[in-house]
């Protein structure tokens, strides 16, 4: 009986880790990806119409520094949820913010809206620049 309860406890912990822990990578491209993998994905998909980089920071944050070809959709704006529901669900999205928190929440909303290939840049643009990857500055012209 004690062994069965112990196994049940281990099963519950494993289920929690695999289904409830937000930063755990569930498959090769989990909900959050590190800057090196993000850089590789950008390199491989550069110029592809079905690949979109979304910066979910404010327009002021975006103007100070952003990834090349990023589109600015402010997570804190009241129309964010509405904009998410109008995204192409067949596209692949790389989403980021400053440290990865808003990006992760945005990816959760996007996946619930049907954008299953949405990935958060782990650590946000701070992690990106700490790894010496390039950024641009200026407003969103899209």
C-alpha cells in the first residue's frame, strides 16, 4: 500500500511538471525558447511570409530597441486580445518582451486563440542582447 501511494505521489508530481509548469519545455520547441534557438529559427525563416516576430512591449520600448522585422503589438493595450484573434493561425510566431513575462502570457493567449506555433523568447530582449544578437531602433512602420 505504501509503495502504491509513493508511486501515486510521483505520478502527481510528474503530471504537474509536464502540464502545469510554464517554463518546462514540453517538446523541442516548447512555449519558451532560448535566444540561440530563436536566432536559429529567425535565420532559417527570414523572409518567409508565414513567420512573424511580435514585440509585445509598449511603442516606446519598441522604438528604443527591437528585433529586425518585428511587429509591435502592445500586450497591455485593451485591444490585444482582439488583435490576437485576427492573427493567421497557420503562421509561426516568435514573441518577446523585456524579460519574457509579457511574452509568455501573450503566447498563452495566442495558443488559446489557435496560433499553436507561437513561441516566447526566454528572457526577452534583455537575454537576446546579453547574447550579443543584433537589434534595431525606431518606430514600427508596419
